């Protein structure tokens, strides 16, 4: 779990982590969130709202096996009841680290996020290739 927590810290530093109900809700509505987590000691209404955001907008949801205090130590903010990772690769990384510790609980979610992360990476590569072709042409020489 410490690897998953460290990836959450990296996500926060990179700007790919939404913290708290309002920002998680906004990320879910705009389809930026890739996975929504609720803390293990979050209240039942908070967990229900997190699940509701995930189900309503077709986003992955899981209960993170860390308390609010543990999440707060890694993230550097107050005790969040729910968080959302907005980058597909980092979301897959966090869930795959959780899957290493508890494969029964997170295997299906990790597989689904792996497919999404691969699709996003493929689109990024295609976009870069398209930009390169526009600049240089298919011959690889600069257009005049």
C-alpha cells in the first residue's frame, strides 16, 4: 500500500489529483476523473456519494485501504474523504499497486484501467505523429 500512497503523492505534485467532495464532483462531471477513491474510514454517506458520482458518470470507483489521516500525510492537505486521480496512467499505476497487495479486490478494476490507459497513450502517440507529419510531411523533410 505504501507504493500506492507514494503514487498518490506524485499525482498531487503533478496536478493530477482532485481532493475533497466538491473538486471530485467537478472532475467527475467534466469526465476528467479516471478513478474515484474514498478513504477506508470515510463516513457511509460520503462513500455513497463517491460511488454515486462514479456510477453516474461512468468512472471507476474503489475504496482506498488507507485512513483519512494516512491520505492527509501523503497529500499534505486536510483529511479527505474522497479523492480522484485525473490521469489514466497514474490511475492505473495506483490501482495496480493496490492489486499487488489485494488481487481479489482490485484485479478487475486494474484490468479496466489498463485498457483505458493504453487507449489514452495510443491517442497521444497518434496526435504527435499527426503534428510531425503536418510539420515535416511524410518524407521527413521540412516543408518550404
